[in-house]
C-alpha cells in the first residue's frame, strides 16, 4: 500500500472515530448498517490489492470533503455543541434536558406535526428494521426557532416500559412527574435553541383529553403557541383546575412557557389523553430552587366528563367557562 493511500485511510478512520465518540456522548449513534458497510468496503479494498487502491483513495477523499462541507454550513451564531447533530439533520432546532432525569436529547421541527411521530433523528421510518415506533421529540411547527414563542410546545411519544429497544428520545421521564416528589427533585427544564440557552421552572403537571366528546364538547387547546398576555389569564385558570398538585411556582400572564406533551391512558385506552408538564421561563435573578413546603396534592383536580360518568360522580367543572386561545 502506497503512503498516499495509507495517509488517506488513517485520516478517514480517525475522523470516523472522533465522530462516533461525539455522537455517543449526545445519545445519537451512527446508523449501524452504514457503519458496517463502511468497515466492510474498506476491508475489501485493502485485502484485494493495488488495483482498488486508487478508487478507494478517491472515494474516501470525497467522503472527507463532503463531511467538511457539512461541518462548515451552519447557521450564523449556532451554539458550538449543536453543530455536530445539526450536520446530521438540518431539521434540528434545539436541545432539551431535565437535570436529574434521563431526558437529554435533540429537538427537531418540520412543516407539520406528523413527520417525527414515526421518524427518528436519522429520518428512518417504521418501515425500516432499525427504527422504532417512537419517532423523535419535535417542536410544534407553529413555534419560532429564533428566540422563543410565548408557548414553546414540544411533542413526543412515551412509554413506561424500560429496555435497550426503547429509545432515549421517548418522553418516558415525564410520567415520573405524576409523583410530586419527582417535581421536588427535578423542577428545572433546560432548553437550547440553536442560538441561546433558556431555563424554565416547572409550574404545573396535568392531564387533558383531546376529544371534545369526552368532556362536554370542550377541548382545552393548551398547545397554542402565541396567546396574548390578556388571553393567557383564562389559560392559567384551566391549568390550575387540572393540576395534579400545587407546585408553589407562580404563573403570570406575562410569563413565557414551555409545554411538554405526550400520550397517556389514565382515563382508558379509548380516551385520547395527554400528560402535560408546563414550565415558565425563570425570572431574572430567580433561584432554580423551589419551596417544597408549598407542594401539595390537588385531590379534586379536573377530569373529563367521561371520568365522572364512570365513577357516578358530579362534575364540579361542568359549567365553568370554556376558554379558547386567541392572539389578541
């Protein structure tokens, strides 16, 4: 093997090694089939002698050249740590983590709210043998990506099942917030857009159905991104009614919030329900700590009418105002 080819091989395999380590740290691994193909092809070229070496040198040089182009085509001002995942999927818009939990992952966005329901970070769909049914966490398509919307809504699947086949992107950590002790232990949400980092403090955890037929014809549209300060007064009242427990964390009409939303089946498999964690932007000079003495159960939190019917109980919220989102 001539020195030119050996030099190219060493450079490429070093680059692949660095890339794999970086992705592993961020819970984003290279596709196994692509990695295996690269290794097989390289071995084949080396083992079959000089007639393939020139072709290999040209191929590997092209790989390095293309990778460098991807590495340098970044949005101006992007956070350094997000360059690597962005180079893999340009639909990356941010990074979400909750300190004290396993949730630490990429956030994508597309032109609708269906693309990443069953497509993972590598755009693999459920038809692929290497994919799962859990998709990837994604920012609501109506939310801004430069700066933050009034309500930054992030959707994602979840499962209570644990195991190697359950992806890290699943919102399974959210279920832990049914227990108020987990809120006390982990009250902070960190979100980074491509350009800036934001810290939110959890202020409410609640359940909400998506079917008006399950709750006297009413759907609480908590995923609206740009409600006005005035309109948010009614939103806050709806959240308080549904909160599983009091957090002692204030929520004001002028606050900006982040909403993490995932499926749950507490009201039955046939009742389409969401488990929701809401946090508001940390106020200037405010501590990330919370006062645990203010955290109290809310035994009469609002359920859908279908639940009261099944229990033979009267719904105390039946005639309350049906808030609707508005930008004005």
